[in-house]
């Protein structure tokens, strides 16, 4: 009789231990965080670089200061070195979502008439905008030609006057 009671007590203890183990195991399963499934298999989380618009604007400004986009005098044709520089700018722009606007501003020196310089700078801005559109699908690209209106130097032949600016603007959502 004592053996029977002892056997029942041992079975009861084993039963309780099994229930406790199952309960603990279930609790641990709730603590486990599932591994995120990547959207695209070749992209890893550490490969994603997020930069602000101001950081990208500074990067573009410093690049254009070192390597400006130049045109031949009275020309609107992009040469191969200018295309390479624009390609570099496109690679910078690809670091941010497409919900931005790009403003391309062109200036000229003070030689020539106001009308001629305005048309020339507008065509230069348009040439850059068309080149960017052909390489990178963007909805909002604005080309502006100021001519000699805002010349940077009083010296009419100064190369600083024939410069290009590229500005990035955030677009507000209409939700």
C-alpha cells in the first residue's frame, strides 16, 4: 500500500514537472522576436544609407564647387566631362526617395544682351534637366535660367558667373 501511494506521488510530481516545463517553453516562444523577412533579398539592412536633404544638398554643393558643370561659350551642349559630373550628382540623388524636387539654376557672364543670356541659361538648365530625366526617373525637375541677372562677379568674363546650381526641395504630400 505504501508503495502504491509513493508511486502515485511520484507520478503526480512528474506530471506537474511536465506541465511546468511546457508552460516555460511556451513563455520563451513568446519572447522570441521573429527574424524580419527582407523585401529584396540582395539588400541588407546595413547597406541602406539614409541621408537628410540638407546632407545631400551639402554633398552636391561641395561637388559642384570642386567640379563645376561647364559649357563652351554660347553653347548649350553637354560635353562628356559635364555628363560624368551630372552622373555623379544623379548617384547622390538616388540616396533619397523620389519625393523631392530638383531645381537647376543656370547663370551667365555679363557679356551679351540680357535677352540672349537669359535664353542661353534657360537652354543650359533645360539640357541638364533633360539629361537627368533620361538617366533617373524624377517627377519634379525645374530648370531656371537667370542669365546675367544675378552675376556673382562684377568682372564680366569671370568664370564664376557661368555657373550651375542644383537645389533639392522636399515635396509636401497632399494627404
